[in-house]
C-alpha cells in the first residue's frame, strides 16, 4: 500500500503566541522534523504540506522534495480536506506540524491498521504535563 502523508502547517499559533511550526528546534523548523520522518518511511510514497498562504514560498524553498505544497483553509478541518483532496490517494495520514517527534513505529502502526481495517489513528500516551507550582513547591 502506498500512502501519502500530509503535514498540516497552516495554523496561526494563536495560543502559542506565534507560528510555532517555524520555531527552530535543533537547527531546523519544527515542521521539518515530522516531514523528514514521514519522507524516510518506506510505507509512505509521498509527503505533502498544507501551509499558511503567506509561508508557501518558504515551504517550497525548504522542502523541494514535497509532493505538493498548498494553502490551507481557515480551520484545521478545512486544511485537512484540502490536503486529502490534493493527495489523491486511498491511504492518507494527516499529521500536525507542531508535533515534531512522530516515530517510524507510530507511522507503521497506523499503516498496519489501515491495511487490516481500512482506517487507523494513533493512540499515544501523553508524557508531558503542564503544572503550576508555587514557590514553596506545593501545587
């Protein structure tokens, strides 16, 4: 099965206070980490990017190997729809560009689920917790 991965990077980063997918993490933009992981996976035949319209030229410059780079919509749902229609594939994996640490094992598990049942979604335990701690150490 040849699947297409779509990196969803059209958000505005409002809650973050800026465009976090363009923040530099260990020398490259956050979105580039997941892009490269999908690109190198043997079960993924192509990787596309759905980005913010004002960043499309930057994506083209930094991801010439992308199968497509298109402008997203006003919502994540609309951006996902645009990506799926552009991908023209029976198997499409959608990934949030702000999540840079997707693993090859997670990608493979989703591909295996698609192969077995026709659909798949990752369920990954959350390992980070946001807490507010007072100066005396009490929560």
